[in-house]
């Protein structure tokens, strides 16, 4: 008996099924080699989306090193193209004596807002809320204001409510490292209840963190669950985001796999723990702690319209451009705002900024480019790195198509 293209001698009495199995293995091996050869021509394809080790791309590393030299960047960066991770790496210190790694947990500040928006969309799917009714219908009685009769959940989601944002300092604030303690949140809401709106709801865009604080109160009141508990059960867990949580000041403790927040001290010429006073942060507007890997799982709702926690129609509502966004830094791409998201003709993105931490992500669903930059140095603007990487990778993809 002769078996083509194999050096193995097979005896006439060997069962045919083993001969067939061996031939299939040879063919699979040859096919695998062919695929690897075809991939080598693409400089932005290296590994399947499975974040288990650091991956360095020379061009991207060069851009990040520029940020390190010029702005003292420390943090983590992930870049993926066409379902391939091409760069994933940690830079600088997470804590004293502990380096940032690809699995380090980061506070990502206002990137939280899209998760709050997703929870609201879940309640909409369950007919527990209505986006176009007054928020007074869905808030606890103590937080209802006559000034909000014509203000809707849609207005809160899109920063078109007209509610004045909370201030940097107030006598009743109890804040630790930017996080609200005690009755600070209640004080902020009750202060807002007494103020006139800055403009007629729905007529203008003005970024307002307190709008998302109120969305969190709607989630708590409607579900009967604490905000952090609801997000864990109905958002993070079903999405497989097992290293993500909402920072709850009454239960939070720092772990060794987490980054702490720094700033660059020009006099001491080193990173120091950030202690600059800034806007206090509430759970629904900026308390998410997550990792690169978990966030990559999350963005599948945009790149693949993953319907694990939301129906396609709800995802589409989130990424619909509702109003021109003068808050976005991507001016040349026609920026608008959706639900907790900056949107352009090309991208889905959002920044985050709280005491000690800054962050930014960009997802281009047309070119399948994803860039995440989580930063634990507030003296550095992560958008300089994310935008530089995105434009470089996008340009490279365009050149290949030509």
C-alpha cells in the first residue's frame, strides 16, 4: 500500500482508519503553516485576542516612549486590530515597589458612564423606565424637583439636561482622594434640585457628571439594588468581567494587583501620590475599576454587537449620535455624543479623569481598531498617546488597502 506525500512506511495490515487519520493530520499541519506565512505580510497582525502575556509592537512602543519622555506616562496600553492584539504592555509603577502589568486593575473614571448607560438600557428593555418621561417618575421622592418636570432620562444620558454640574468644593463635602463619603452625594443632588437649569433641556450639550449620578439613583430606586451590586450581577458577571467592580467607599480596600494614582512633581522630579483637589466622583459617573482584558470583553458590544446583556436595538441606541459634542478632542471627525459615549464618523471613545487617574479608549468598528490607555499619572494626557496610536494604525491600514 502506498500513501502519497508521507515518509512513514505503512504495513499492509494496518487499519485504514489510522491511515486516513494520519493523512488528515498532515494536511492540517500544512494548512496551518500556510496561514502563518500569509500573516507575516501584515505588520499589524500578531496574536489572537487572548490577553495572557505582554506583546510589544515596535512602532507603538516608540509612540508610548515619547509619552514617557515628554509627559512621564505610567500605566497600561492595549492595541488590537482585526481581532488580533498587536500591543499589550504595562509601564512604570502601579504602587511603590510594584510595576504596572497587563492585568493591573485601574480606576478609569468617566469611562464608567457607558456602563451606567447600559444598565439604564436594561431597565428600558424590561419596561421599568421610559427615556422620554420626566425623571421625577423614576427618582426617589426625596430627589424629585419641580424644576425637572420636563427633564428626561434621555437628557441625562446625553448631557443635555441643563443641570449645573457639582462644584469642586462645598462645605458639606466629605471626600477622600476624590471619592464621595458620607452624605456628600445626597448633598450634591439636593443642591442641584434648588437651582434653575442652565438651559432648556434638550437644546444644548453641557457635560454634567451629576446627570449620571442621578441615573445611578434611578437604577437603585427602580431595582432595589445598590448600584455596585447591580452592576456586578447584571453587567460585569454576564460579560465575563471578573476583575471589574465599582469602587464602593464603604467596602473598598486596595489590593496588590491595583494601581494607585500619582502625579508628576517637577520640583522633586518624580511621581508622587496625587493629592490635588478636583471634582468629587460618584459611583455611576466614575467609579469603575477594570483591566485591559475585561475592557476588551466589554467592547465586543460595539465591535461584534455582542447581545449578552443588551439587545441589538439597545446597543444601537447607545451609539447613536444625538447632539454635537463640544467636549470631544477629536474635532476633525465630526464629534457627537451618544449614551455615555463620544462618537464621530469613525470612532467610539471616551476619556476619564479623577484624582490620580486618567484614561481614554478609541474603538473604530469600521477598521476594527481598538486602543485602550489607562494611566495612573494625572500629569499626562492619555489622549495624546491613544490618538497618536490610532492615527498611525489607521494610516497603515489605509495604505495597505491602496
